[in-house]
C-alpha cells in the first residue's frame, strides 16, 4: 500500500513511509514541488526518426504505460498533459497536473509522483520531437496532388479549428489530399505544412489521405494542431 503524498503548489512534497509502524507518520521528502516548465526538452535520437516513426513510438508507449506500476487514471492525465505541453498549451497542461494531484519535484513530466507516492517517468520522446527529426518525403504526395487536381470531385465546406485559437472555413474538393490542403492553409495563414497536424474524430489524418477517404461530412470541424519548429542549436 502506498502512503499519502502532500503536494502543496509552493511547498515540499513528501511521502509517508509505509514501513513505519510506529504510527508517527514519518515522511520521506522527494523535493520541492515545482510548476511545469515551459521549455521543451531538447534531445537527439541515436537513430534518426521520421514523424510517422515518432508517432508510432509514442503510441506504443502510451498503449503499454497503464501496465506499468501506477494508476491508469494518472497515466491518462499524464498523456493529456504531455500533449497539451507539446502543443504549447501550458496553462491546460498545468491544470491537468494540478487536477490529478501530480507532483513534479523537478518541474518536468519526465519524473513525477501521484498523491499515493507512486512514481511515473515519461521518456523524452513523448514530450518533444528530436532535433534530428526526418521530414518525410513529399514526392508521393506531390504526384497524388497533381492527380487530385485533375480528378473529378465535389466541393464541400469544411471548418478548421486551429490550436492558435482561430477558426476558419474553406471550400475544399473531396479529391484533395491532406498534403495539398496543408499547403493551401500555409498560403492562407503562413503555417508551414510540416508544423500542421490534422485530426478528425480523434484520428490523425495522414498527408496522403484524400478528403473523401477521411469521410469528413460537410461543415464538420477538423482540428489543426500547430507545432513550433525545433530551434536550431547555437554553437557556443
């Protein structure tokens, strides 16, 4: 049985020692609980990854994480907080952490505790992309886009909700690919296609997918998560 953990926002977090049978409530300090840091961890992958490989690696971790020590509801909260942090919604990430009574001795999700004293450690790859992330080739997408432009299709309105807080509506063709429309959104809003991640009904839409294949009814909302580019390391 785990002991209780006290996690004041501005105090030291402590865990009651379950081996203490004296009933005196002896506690073991795990350090000062800190707010979540805004800076994303910077790291380089030993084997360069594409965006698709990184997503697969993350999905594999989150699918298996609840089988580790700890509580599933805390793993779910950590997943939501990690996603909010990566998309630069730090206020939401902190609210999720506070709501789940998660303590961060170092101000990072890489090492945290729940209120029962269980420890949770997130790998760096679920918190940020590596500095040597490989941009997937767009040759196939370009060919598909050319085909789309000359194919028959139906014009339908689709609403886009950007993580920047802006909503917009575009008339799109059902034969358009996501890649083609990302470039159109780039022309409209100045957001690089590689910094756009499109979701519909909780599903990530791949670049090669056509709108008709995504089965998006007209007028429905596509979520567009805008990610910041990785800063170029400055040689000292």
